[in-house]
C-alpha cells in the first residue's frame, strides 16, 4: 500500500476511479469539473471494471450489494486512485474498512421514470415492462397487477433499445441517470416519490477515499452538500436497520422542508398486494436517529416478514 501524501500535489492530477459505462463516466466528469472549479486541482478519470459490469446475472442472483463498488474500493486501498465516485444507491450501508464517505454532492431528481410510447395507465392489459429492481417490481404490481414484469440487465441504452425493438412495451429507469446521459426524450411518465418511492440514495452520488487521506477528505468536502447528506443518511439508515440490500423491495425518500427533515419509507410485498409505509420527521442533525426509529417501527409492523415473502423470479 502506498503512503498517503501529507497534502495533494497540485502538479499531479487527482485520479478519480469510476466505472466505465457512459452514465458512470458522465456523472464522474461532472464531479471532476465541480471539484476542479472549486479547488483548482486537475482531476483525471480512471476507468475500472466491476463485478456488476461483467456479470450478466440479475443483481439479486449475484448478491447485489457491493458488486458495483468493491473493485473501486480495492483501487482506493492500493493507492491506484485517489478517490472514487459511485451512484450512492449502489453503496453498501456498511462502511468499507479503511474507507470514508468524504462527500455527497447536491442530489439530482430521485424519481423513477417510465420509458416507452405511453403512460402507465395507457399501457395495454398484460403489457411487458422491464426492470431489474425488486423495489420497482413490487410497486409496479401494486399499481398495475396485470402487467408482465420482465427482469432485465444492461445499461440504459440497452434497456431502451428493447422498447424500440418491440421486445418490451416499456422499461423503468432512474430519471437522474437518463438526464445525465441526455435521454429524457425516452420518458413517457415520471413517478415522483409520492407515487413510487425511490431506492435509498437514488439520484445522489458518493465520493469515497481512504480514511487516512485526511488532506483529501478536506479537499473533497468542497463539493459536499449538507442537505443531501442528511437526507441520504436517513434513507440508508432505514435500509441498514431493516438489514436489506438492493435485492429487497424497500423504498425511502427524505427531504428537508422548513428546516425539518421529512422521511418516508416503505416495504411492499413482491406481488404488490400489501405495503408497510410510514413517515417520520425531525431536525436534519438527527438524520440517523430518524431513520433508525422509523425502521424499528416498520419492523414492529412486520416489515421483515413482508421482505421475506419472495417470488423466485419476477412475473
């Protein structure tokens, strides 16, 4: 392991580890540009291939948690990159050993988006809708029990092509990701958090670096957003207390309104027939406690049993 420098060398560009997909490199470049503008440091991207990029299996089948993150963390610990940018919803709730979440930039729209020729209500009976997310599967089934949900993997363009080719009637993707790659033209309908609760941390980015790089932690703090950090802390605490990962049908969304943090979370049965949905609020400085208390209330109402009632495959 290389010895961390006392301060970053302004003569050497900071190396930002990122997945190689268009969406990942686009959002990483946005971070690089913002950091350079605020600190004066040059930043160069270093592409990394993760397990999630190589495997063609559904995320639930390969474990989900950490599959897009672990390879980047390995590069951090070895010193090959200075910091890494992740989609925060991909980040395990347990911290990596020797690694710090140094910054959460301002959040983009956390909504999900239906992509296809028509809104959800206008899709024909039995329409084939693609998604690889159990959370989206459960909430779609609650809204339209007649749909045929088709499990899919691949980048946004690959999924959108399945609609264009007629293989699927629609797909559901994160609105923020579509916006970052310039594909809002494909959106037929936006599901705000009041209609479809997003994944905890959706629309947010996470900047990680080694815990012993206190100089770099301070530097990355230039792009940290306090309100985003409070919101995603509450959401991810719910996920952690429920002991759920990205293969569980858990949605959560928090936002600060009039100096109070409002959090809503849900667990939906995989067939969409039942839901435990609760809300809580408090001071943003108590984000973790708000999330913990809400998750415990959900468990008291049977959230763990509801998460355990799984289909083998989405219908």
